[in-house]
C-alpha cells in the first residue's frame, strides 16, 4: 500500500504540490504516507484512504486546528480517495 501511494504521489506532496524535501539514499523522494481517515477512527489501510505528503503537510493533518478541513479538502481534490466515515463514537476520539 505504501509503495502504491508513493507511486501515485510521484515525488510531490499531494496536498501542497511541493517536491519531496529530499531524496533518500536509495534515490527515492522522501514523502510520508498519511491515512486521511485515521486508523484510530476506523479508517482502512488502503490506497483510497492514504496520501503522500511532505513532512509539514503531514504534521498539519495531525495537529492543525484546521485538520478536518484539510481532510475534507484532500478527499475532494484527489480522485482515488473515498470519504470513509469516522467509525468511532465522539466520546472515543
């Protein structure tokens, strides 16, 4: 799954469009794979729930006060993504 998502990203952050911040020793661009609907919320570990992001965008997806808007924006702008519902009760999140 990780390899497929990074292949879709093609060396660019799927949120901001920036080139990967550096190239790894093996010659591949460094991007982080992010689950759009967190696994802890019942999101699946599939390519329709994951994106390749630069480290800054990845952190924003987890820690920004705008993280739900970021999630919605990713789902609406990347065709392979599915808007998986939050499977956790509000009290569990």
